[in-house]
C-alpha cells in the first residue's frame, strides 16, 4: 500500500445488520469519506469471519475493499462441543487481527459488533489505533460490553441505552441513531409498482424477518396470505432457502432476499410486519412506514428485540405483538388497524431520525483518520 494512502478498518458480522451500515458510512453521497475513498486516498479493510454472512455481503457488494478473514467464536445458548474450541478460535482471530493491523498500518477502526468484532477491537487498541464502536439495539450486546473499555467513542442508537452503560464509560458515549444507506429512500413509487407488478389502487404490506429470514414468522403469516391478498399487495421476504408455494393470490410477491430492490419496497409499503432488529426498524422509521413488530423471544435471543419493540411502540411508531399471540385473525386485525390509522402513525414518524447519522459517523471517523482526535458531530 502506498505510504500516502490512509487505511480505515471496519468490522462486524453475524447478520446483515452488522455489515450494511458500513456501506452507508462510507458510500452515502453526503459521507465525508466517499470522495477520499473513491479517489483512492483512503483504503478500506474489512475484518470478518472465515465463512460468515459478512464475507459474502462484502465480497458481492464491495469487491474493491480488502476483506481480511479471521477465526471467531460464537455465543451459543445450547450445549455444543464447539463451545470448548471457541476460546482458541478467538485467540487465533486476535493474533491474525494484530498482525494485519500492523501490516496495513490501520489508522482507525469502526466496529458494528457481532462476535467477530471483539478480537479486532482488542488488537486495534493494543496497536494504539483509535476505535469507534456502534450499538444498534436498545440494550448493549455482549460484543459492546467486551469492547467499550477499549473504544475512544461508543455510539448508540437509542437515548435509553445510556442507562445500561456503566457510569465510568458514559463520557465516551454519544447517541447517533443507526447509520442508514441513503439510497434506500430514493426510489419512485411508479418504478416500484412496475417492478412488483402491483395494483397502485391497493395498499401494500411488506413482510420480512431480517437478513436471516424468520421461519416462525413465515409460518404464522402464511395462513393469512389468502385473505389479506384479496385487498392488499403483499411483498414477502422469506429468507434464503425458506420459500414456499402460494397459489391463487395474484398480488403476492415472494423473495428470498432484497438488496437494492428494498428501496422499491420501502417506497410503496403502507404497513410493515417484521421482527424488531434495530437496523430494520430504523430503516422503516426513516421511510415513515407504520410497523407491526414481532420481536424474537427470550428463547431465541437475549431479549434486545423485545425492548426495541417496546420503545418504538412507546414513541407511537409501531405496535408490538408477541409471536405466540400472532394468529391469523390477530395478523389481519393489526394490519387493518394500521391501515385505518396509518396517517396518525406517519405523522409521528416524521419525528424519527432519517439517513443523516451515517454522514455524522463518517465525519467522526474522518477526524480520527486525519488527526487522531475526535471531532464532535453529535
């Protein structure tokens, strides 16, 4: 690498929510990093797992970035022999990150969390590289708890998260919102109706379960498709390998995953039915789409989605429904309720954050890249 090129490292993995925000920070049109990266003055290095989702997403969407695979562990809520090997994987990942950070002369690291991020943050700190971490959910995940002592700045999406941060670390915390790709909110409604082949006189329902899909959500929603399909356009993102046949519903469209086409879905969706992962619900809020949130339960997660859903419901941006209560009749009731009162929800959603936080985070990273000191854009 040329001596005059500045190296910025990114890390995060496990779900698309730990990866896609990086694209917003670096590539949004209003990002202070976009022009230097495009000109080759700043080079991007992405630290991710050997075979995680992040490797596929980065390689497919940003092949010009240098992907650095490292070994990583995983927190499992069940017994597995792999649990005994993970400490060694984390150690090997830490050593690999340490070597790569020195080799490529990394000037700053931005971490979006996930299990791969902790050893990278530790290695950066040991190399005296400024670290900025970001927590999307309302409660700090394990990766955030493990890395906040080593960060220069810790960014959180919810103001309510501050009460969950140990007092000794709060001085370094800033409320930033979630960095969102600005291109998610630029599609025209006309293009969207043409792409999906929908009737523009019908309302549109968007259903999805996050980047990994949601088999339980798909199963519960499937019983209501025929009845909702009589009056609604339906976009259903089921997750990779989780498709199923639906016959006799002309305005139902099923996809395993939407990437750039997600902006088309957001441009015409009148109501969304989805999980309560932070990235997804902040995108919906920025698109001013009323939400029915079905958070993952404690048997599937640490409960972060339950709290996310409660906070969004409290703000009047969404309604929340536990998965065990999500019957066919309940789904139809909630969908029609938000159809009737959608204007009230959208009015309140006008106060929700948009895509501006990505540029502010980019400005913070730029200040570390250029001066090793933080500019306070928040």
